[in-house]
C-alpha cells in the first residue's frame, strides 16, 4: 500500500547537532524514582554524560558523590520521586538533588535530622573535600519545599582525585 505524501514529510530526519557536546554545554535534569535502583541510574547517567561532554577525567569523584547524594535523597524523601540536576559551569561540576523531606521547624528535631543526613553523606563529604569543592544541604527553593542537597566539584581537584585513584593513592 503506498504511503501518502503528507505522511512522508512528517518523517523528515532531524538536522544533526552542529557541534559536539562540550563541558560548557553540560546541563541535565532528571526526575527519578525514590527507589533502591536510583543511585545506579545516577551512576550510569554520569558514566555516559561526562565522557560525551569531554569530562571523563572527573568521573570518579562525580560518580561517587552523585551516587551518595542520590542514595541519601531516596532514603529520606517522603515522595515517590527525587529530582537530580547536573551542570558544568565556571570549571566545576555542580550536582544537586532535591527530595521532599521537609525542613523541620523544631530545633532539636531539625538538628537530629541534619546530623543524620550529614552522617549518610560522610563519604561524599570526604570526596568533595579531597577535590577542594564544597557541599551542603538546606531548604529547597522550589515550590513544595523539601531539601536541596548539593555538591560542587572543581575540575582540577576532581582530575587530581581521579589521577590519585589510578595510582592507588
């Protein structure tokens, strides 16, 4: 049966991207299930996205930190999903996780909850510190509230971290 001419025009191939991805074009956002498999999805995403943007030289630190942030967010959230954002800007990779766990108003409960979150993120904190970066968490600035957990990994520090891991350091 012949295909109508109008149907073939709807299947016109999309123009290829003019230039390949670069570090400066890295900006992704994902909504993920708050499930046990989510840290593995985050790791797989970074292992695909970072080399595509020419940032495979920082993948060891990025994968470890993002995986820990995702695991923590999945463990504490009160919603069925979390939100993950990564971006490369000013020679640093920025990783942000949003979870629906509300910030507590009672001081002692808030302090205990923050201590628990810091404890869950101890390894991520060590990696970020080894890279000369910064991390933290606080109230989300998004509608609906929740908690925003973030890490900034300077490229030079993450490269040195990765090189040290290769040497066994």
